[in-house]
């Protein structure tokens, strides 16, 4: 089975470089266009279903992808693929407020990794043999990819970055990690996907 993990498109808070976390902001016009570009990059591949975080920015991203790929509307997965809870940092400017990992209002990264991995394994069990798309969030997706493939494989995830990997016989194998829709479209052709 193949899984494409997509970070949501741009919101106004992304543009303003604010910690977003669980604040439920919609995509802006750029974000909607980015999500449509992901859909175009994924078009022509065999996809069976799409899932998303329950936050509106991830749902809107998945909706745009589903339209382009001819899929049913995405299924929100309660709580599982949510962004990291940034606690008191939410709504503050990122460069001005670096995270203090000891802050008790901040969701611990290990907890984010654990819940993302558990959610992915559960979904893989329920959807085994199908190819699925998951729209989630930057820090949460990065935590999952780091857990699966190692820190060096990931890097910063831009809005609508795409990571394609395979799940077979209980193991995950990376195919294309942290690609823009343009790079993904080109590389999928080169790989014959």
C-alpha cells in the first residue's frame, strides 16, 4: 500500500509566521491553490481514499486533492492527525518566541510522535492494500516522518509538501520524502509511478 502524507496549504497565520497549533484557521487563496497543485501532482496515480486532521486547513487541503483525483470527500480522523499543541505559544511570532520544550503547556514531541505513529498504523490496518492520502500538519507530520525514516530524511516541511511512502509486511519504506508538488510530479514520472 502507498501513503501520501501532505502538509496543509498556506493560511494567513503561516504567512505571518505565527505558531498555529490547534487554532482552527482556514486556508488562504494561496493555500487553496497549493492544495489544488498537490491534487494535480497526485492525479493519474491509483488512490482509494483520503483522510485528514479534523482542523479546517487540513480538511480543505484534502478536499482540493479529492476533487482533482476524483475521490470521495476526505474522512476527518478525530484527534489522530492533529497538529502539535503549542500551548501558550499559539498565535505568537515564531522567530520571536522559540519553543521552550520544558514548558508544560507545550505538547511533548515524543507524545506527538507516538500518537501520529499509532494513528498511521491503525489506519494502515483498516485500509491495508489500499492507497491513501493523509492531509495533516507541519510539526506533526515531521515528527511522524522522523520516527519512520530518521531526522536527516525530513528537513523543514513547507506548506503542501508531499511525502510518499509504502507500507508492506509491517514495514515502511520511503519513496519520495518532503517534495513540492512540482518536484513530486516530475519525480513520479521518472520513477514510473
